[in-house]
């Protein structure tokens, strides 16, 4: 009976995804909507998790955990449907116009070069220090806290915009893209390498600079896998002084699979164990709570990490995917309200971006969409970065705006795309 119920749950979920995706595209005239960006990557990772269930030492997948995503996606879709109706009745055009002046603002290039030089000095000064290269301790000390952590954050919006601008006649932007990716890579937190890169790629796809083809999808997947592989190779060969043989290659392969499925399988195992890691709502808004505590002189800071680790058959995980993390830290009502609140904020941001048509607003929008894209892994909106990067981008916008010759109203090339 359990097998039949599992099939029903899976089929119902896939039908829901097809229906919601169809409604989204009809309502917003594009596939690049917050709901689709959250939903479709999860489907791919879910299918991967199901395919490895009980294989290569991984745990059996618990199908009822999909129900949390079924409910979460329906709730997330409600603000989308309501706001799309409001927008259409108000006569707001869904044909967005991205004002592209033709090149990367010089001041951002200057900031990027300065950041890269500072991190080059930082890297040189840390070599041979207390923490070995490629260790977590090295990454945290290098670019994870204090001045250097915020400096790394400063570079991420520039990375997104550089990925958008790079192309024929602008190949020199790789001199900015590669070093910033290297900084994020040495930080040893894969999510903060993947998210800005994905944000820049989505921006290119949205504007038509890059067409969404099978080859592009394969290149993106291959690039992400190479980032994973390079990270593990560096950690094992440099950090642990191991030789790159068959055992290490198989270990890396299983680690990549573990990382990709850790959120889905983590939620699965958590549900099977009755959710013993039930937390508190403050974990989901920890950056707001922490900012308030800092301002008021309170030293109590919340670390938005689950302290309960599960073994999914190969390694440990403390992530529960986007809706899973929300679910274990809320009740039914607060779950529904928070999900709809996040969805409302995302679609209001989309509408504001459509009305504004400015590259900086599009950068904010697709960065936040990048956080949703990683929903198969965990809930990223509790991080300070979710608030800090939009603020940095707005400051960049202000700086560029007040510089001579860059004010609104100047001649610019407008690229029309489907919003």
C-alpha cells in the first residue's frame, strides 16, 4: 500500500508543478518568475533524490515529505495569481524594458579592481599561516567575517553585472569575473559561488543576451559540477594531502550527489524521525533580530543553522530545503503567512523591476531569485546577505546616478524583452 501511496503523491505533485508552471507563464508571459525559479530546480533534485534512493549507500526516500512542498508551492502561488490579476487590470505592461547604456559603469570597474587587489594581498598574507589552504578555517578567516566578509559581499553584485555585460568586445570582463569567483571559491561556501553566477546567467537569459537552449543548460550544469569538483579536489589534495586517484574521484562524485540531495533527503529523514529539530520563528528572520540586537547593544546573536545533523547514507546534513526549514520552525498558520509574505515581496519586487527597467533593480531581483533557485538545498532568506546585497546594489545605483554623464534621461540603448 505504501508503494501505491508514494506513486500517488509523486504523480499529484508533478501534475501540480505542470499546472502551476502553465499558469505562471500565462500570467506573467515568461518562465522566469519567482515560483518557477523556486519550483523547477526542486523538481530536478527531487527526481535525482528518488533515483538514488536506497542506492550507493543513500537512505530510502520518504515520499510524504513531498507534501510539504505541495502545500508550500500552492501557498506561494496565491500572491502570484492575485498580483498578476491586479497588474493586468491596472493595464501595466508585462513587456519590461531594461535600460542598458552599453557598458559596465567605470566606477564599478574601479571598485572591482580595488577589491580584487585587496583580496590578492589578503591571500598572499595568509599563505603559510595557521590555517592550511582549502580548509574551512582558511575560508572563514580569508573572506567570511568582519571587514573581509563585507568586502566579499561588495564584490558579488559586481560579479552578477559583469556576467551580464560580458560578451563580444567585452571579454576583458573575465579579468573581473574570474578573480571574484576565485575569492568566493576560496571562501569554501559553494552556495555563495553558485548563487551570484546563476543570478547573472538568469539575467542574461531573461534579456535575450543568451538563449535558453539544451547546450546552454548543459554548460551551466557542467560549470556547477566543476565548481563542486574543484572545491573537493582542492580540499582533499591540498588540504589533506591526498593523491587524485580512483578512490578520491569516487569520493568526490558521491560528495557532489550528497550535496545536491542533502536538502531533500534531509527533510525526508527529518519527517521519518518526527521532526525532533522543531525550532523557533526567530531563526527564519535571524538577520533582522541580529541587526536589532546589535543596534540595541545586545550581544546575543542568532546563528540560522540547524544544529541537528542526519546521515543520509554517505555524509551528514543539517539542511531541510526551503519549505522544510520554514515548516520545522513554524506552525501551520505562521507557515502559510510567511510563505505568502515572501511570495508577495518577490512579486512586488518583480513588478517594481518591470516599472523601473533599471539594471540595478534587475540585479536585485535576480539575486533574490537566485536565493529561491537554491530552495532545493535550504532557506537562504535568513542570511544577512539577503538584505545586505540589495542595499549594496542600491548604493552602487546612487553612486552611478550622481556621476556626471550617467544621470537618468541620458541616451541609452533599450533592450526589449518579455518580462
